[in-house]
């Protein structure tokens, strides 16, 4: 029996398996609108057997975009543009997920597809960034510290985007609180130097993300609610795995169903050590310490490795990014490698399913 290919209930939804598509920016939107590229890109993973197909970081407001070419969900027109994509993913048996995001001080940066780096100047369509404190990410423009009205607006923007996600039929909403974007900037003492109720103690640094989890839960009571955290900043004085476990406990009390455990992205001087499964220990720590469901992500590129992580009890599910780009049918291939006969091969592709799997 394969754990990877057993279904997993995530709050009110059930994923058909535990091999999911991690959010990946495509830098191919126009005014926040997903395009034909996004449709083909996301639908192919559902044909390829994914349990959940997650969109890229999708901005809850125009100023929350990482680059001018990111997708958004800040208007009903954006919601309607997502409709055919959601339908295509769901028609292929996967749960459709949307990662909702605000890029904070790392917003308004050049798309890597342009071959440029750094902040986009105003005259080329850039905008003023915001953050918990007016401390820039090394090499980027200096943000403005959010005031209380600004913080309230961010909460409302997440809630409104979640409401649109419900209206258009998404099954899963993920709050992006990782990779050095706005919510992670509030969580980490390296980027949050506030002296009001949003800074200082862990309770204060977590206040914004917890308000957002509560607001999204209210707006989307019947969706699976995930939160992505960077459990470690890979730098002295940053956010820690223990703090992540504590915040995950608080977020679970407010209705979050599963935690997607990543790391890094907050500071340019991070000392990241990558390798196969390099973030799995963080996921395992949060799962064991907080007693909450987690997914693991980061260089989990083959079926046996994914199965072993689940078997060890280090995670409840696997998110993969780049392996899906190398092989959009990663789950079909993984099922062959594990000898599991899944019943969601696209009928059009059945002649590619090996006989030994069918017989198993
Ligand atoms: C092209 C690309 C775009 C990405 N965009 C996002 C994103 O929008 N949101 C996010 O949380 N992570 C993003 N990531 C990180 C991935 O979701 C994933 O966590 C990371 O690539 C490690 O997993 P992997 O080794 O399976 O690729 C991106 C990664 C890649 C390669």
C-alpha cells in the first residue's frame, strides 16, 4: 500500500493523493489576469495526476505583486478570468488551489523573464512598497511601514480575494506567509522592528497572519485552508522552527487545516543549505511539536523519496515544484514507479500505462 497514493482529507476537502503542485510564479499575467499560458500550465498537472494543483502567488492587491507580471485576485474581473482554469483543473480530478499573497517589501521587482533584477523604477511601472518596518531587503527599494489602516486593508484584501476564490470554485486557499513576503516580514524579528501590537513578542509578530487566517476562514468556510511558512530564516536572529510550530498551533485554532513548510527568502545574507529533502526536518518538527498536518517541500524529486518521507511520519503530503516542470505527469510516473494502480489515468493516455501496474 502506498501512502503517497492514498487520499488525504484536508479540512472539508479530500485530495485524491498526497503528491501536490507547489505554487510557482510564471511572470506571464497581464494586469494581474491569468492567461492562456496559465490555463495550459496548470491543467496539465491535473492530467498528470496531481492531488492539488496550486496557482502561483496571486496578489490580493496590485501593490502586493512580486512583479508587474504576477497574477491577481483583487477584482471580480480577475475572479472571472480564473474560472476556465479552475474548471479545467477540477474536470481532471485534482483539487484547484490558489495561493493568496502580498509581497510586502519584495514587491515591485523585475520579472526574471525580462533578464533584469531589482526594483522596478516608478517610470517603468513600479510602485511604493510596504512592510512592517521601513527596512529594505538588501538591494531593493526602501518600503514604507504600514500604519493601522494599511494593516486593516491588507486583512480585508485577503478576505475579499478568498471570497472570490469561493465564488469561482477553488477548493483550496493557501495563505502565503513564507519566502520573505509581507506576512513573513511581520513574523521575523529581522524585518519587523515595530513597537506597537504588531511587533516585539511572537504573539504580536503573528497578529497579522492570524487575523488573516481568521478572515479567510470566515470568507471561505468550506475550502481547505493552508498556510505556507518559512520555518527558518537561515540567518541569526530570525524566525525559528519552534516559533513556526507555535504560530501553526495558533493558526490551527483559527481554522487553518494544514501547514506547508518551506524556509528562507527573508534576507539576502541567508546561508541556505540545499539538497534532497532539505526542508523535510522543518516540516517534521512542526508536525511533531504542534501536532498539526503538514506538507513537506523542497527537492522531493522521486516517488520512493516522497513515499519514505510519508512513511517516516515526517509529513502528511508532498509539495513539489520543479519536478512537475520537468515532468508534468510526475504523479502518473510516480504511480508506475511505486507499482500503484490509480484509476485516474486520463483515458486518452491509458496505452502508456504499463501492464505490470494494471495487474498489480
Ligand atoms: C519557477 C518557480 C516559481 C516559484 N514561485 C513560487 C510562488 O509563487 N510561491 C511560493 O510559495 N513558492 C514559489 N516557488 C517555490 C516553490 O513553490 C518550491 O517551494 C521550491 O521550488 C522548492 O521545491 P522544489 O525543489 O520541488 O522545486 C517557486 C519556485 C520556482 C522554481
